C-alpha cells in the first residue's frame, strides 16, 4: 500500500479524514465574487488557500504518516503560490492546486477502500511468511498447520519474499541456490499463473497466496521492515495477522512492534546440512511446538 498511516490509526479513521477534505476543499478555498479586481481576487484566493492548507495539514497529521503529509503540502506549486505576484496566473495556480489536492485525497481514500476489500476478501487468519522461513524450513505443504494453531491459517507471501528468493538463485552458496529454486518451482506449479489463494494441499483448509503490492510501492531498503509492514497492513485491513518466521532476530523485532508470532516446531526445520547455513535453526532447536501465536507483549 502506498498510503502511509500513523501507527494506531485505523483504515476507517483515515477514510473519514480524507473524504471530507476531498468533498469540501473547493468550498473551503472559494475566492471572492467575480466582480472584484483581479489583484484583489487573486490575493484573497491565496489567503484563503494558505489558511485552508495550514488547517488541513494539522488535521491530517493526526491520521497520515509525517512524510505523507509533508509530500502533500510541500510540492513546488504549493510553495510557488506563496511567492507568486498577484494576478491571473496566481488565481489559475490556486485553482489548479485545489483541484489537484482534491483528486489526490480522492485517490488516497479510494486506494484505502480498494485495499481493504482486496486484503480482507480471503478467509482465515492472515499469516505472513518471511524469506527465512521459506529457506530454512520444509515446504509449507509439508507442515501440519492445524497442529500449530487453532485457527485456519491464510499464508501470505509478500512480494519482497519472492524477490529475495529470486535473488538467491544466483547466491554464492550452492545449497541456498538449490533451496530457493526448489521453493520457487513449487510455488509456480502450485499457483499456475495466478497469485492465489489456493489450498496448500488436498484436504487441507490452510490456503496460501502471493500478495502483490499496489503501485507505487513503498520499498524500504530493509526487507524485514517491508515484511513487518505487510503484517501491520493486514492487521489494519483484515483485522488481525501473525508472522511466520524461523529467525529469532525477526521474532524479536516483530514483538517489539506488537506483531504476534507463530513459532515453528523444531521438527519442521531443515537440517543444517540441507541448507548450508545453520545460524537461525541452531538457535531454535530447544523450542517446543506452539499451538497458538505467541503474544507480542507479555
């Protein structure tokens, strides 16, 4: 999702903040009547627009992320309006900027509504898997998911995980290359050109899907950050989510961000000799299987 919300803000709250801004912006920024002097009209239009923009920035700061708000009210035309001499060009610029912001607010609200529908359409508890799990554990269809969680799970693979697996196909370590190619080949045969959701295997309620991102896509340099962002998005849009990982460090990060984690039974870890790198699995050998997600906060 490209719209960035403040932590703790719900989708409904964001939509309720954006829709009034889009619907009332022209009324809030209306200039004087057309029988006044052009200089007066343009100056008054600027004054009204600047007053509205300062108030709107304050209203939206409580809902959208700080960078999101800055991008809305720091574009070149917005800045030029403050310095432009009075006249017809200023009046046209104010009208164009008001129209542009109305369309932007409508687009942001529409994206939130469409994402809510898209992410909430599948049944099951959204369970986001990371690259570490895909590489260091057996294939998802070889796991008895109902033995680890009471709810029916909806396994979600972020696009970033697919990209990381693709990059591993040319890794220096032969076993990582083999592991990534095997899992990607399995995914391709399972989805057969779609992105799911599909049942993990015959007779199993658990489903699996690849989560494609809307464009433009927010893509942080840290892959784990993007995976955790997917957990937060699913929690907002679908009502809940858990993280599935074999990485102890990732579990710590998730719990610090109030993301619940499903601990993987030790029997589902690949042997070190199968994957060539045993840092993550060696730290989990003593863990007992869990039948529910581990709460993010004690």
